[in-house]
C-alpha cells in the first residue's frame, strides 16, 4: 500500500517536526490518519519528506521527519492546451490528464467554445493538487489562467500537435522533441480558421482514430499516448 501524500509548498521544519494545518490537515482527519502512520510530504518542486504522524487534533497534525529525498523531474514536459468545454467535463480532463502525466495545462477559448471559465482558478488548482497526490507526481503541474487561442499557438515547444478529427496523421512522427504541446478543441470541433492558423505555426494534425471522441476523452487519451510514445 502506498503512503498517503500531503502537499505543502513551503514546509516549515523545526526540530524535525512539520505542523500541518488547513486543507491538508482536514484531509488527514477525514482519512482517519492515526498516530504512528507514515506519510510523505512534498513541496511540488521535487522534494519529498517521509514523516511519521506524532499527533492529530482538531487544529493541526504534527509529523516528525525521518527522511528527505529529491524526486527526479519528469523526463519530458507535456503541455496540454485545452479548449473551454462544459465545466464538469473540463474538470474531469484536468484531473485525469494530471494523473496521466501532463506537466502544464493552458485553458483557452476556441471559436466554438460556448463556456466561459469564470472564477474557478482556485478550485482547478485544488483539482491539480489532488490529482498529483493521487498519482505521485512530485512536481506539481503548472495551471495557467485562460488565454486566447493565438497565444496558445505561440507557446515554445519541440513538438506541436493538434488532435483533430479531419485529415489527421500518426502521432509518433509528430513527436520531435520536448516540450510536447498538444491541443484539444471544444465540443463543436475546430473551425477552419483555427486549423489553418495552427498549421502556419508548425502544428502537426494528428488523429486519435475513426471514433468521434468527446473533448475530455481526447485530452486524456492524448496524454496517455504521448507518454507511451515517449517511452513511459
């Protein structure tokens, strides 16, 4: 059984003790964490502390550090640029693509997006954190604020991929280096203007097969296939 993970971006360690409060403390209470249980605490930048719970009360959890290690960084950067879709579907894609290994998510408004993001960045950040904890990704993926499509096309990348239903080729030839930037469109599909603009910026149009996939499904499968082709 894997150790329970706790995210603490700026841990304060005194006399080998870490005091946990706020959301992470509440999560440990809900999980019925007990004295003597071993947990791991990570800062989102690769540092991981193995610690033993010393006490749990209503206000805080106290853990004693036993070991510090530096986790290796991801072998390749994988950036998902995701068009705004229905919020529940977008949040599902956010959670599962982090689990699959994306290192950055860039939401954007496509021509056929019919949803505005609203003030959800804090909620989405929590989803990213929980997904990273679940999948043991010790480098927390970066979550950008929503940007225009033109800005997405200007993100520097070694591989530029646009998953599309029309005239898409194979994935493997499109993977030419890191970072890998892949685009997933809205529920209504890409407009002709977006397809042309992406091609002019060097994006390779890639197919995910004959089936018509939901946008969130394409995002999740795309992340998994890219990591697989990269040897992971």
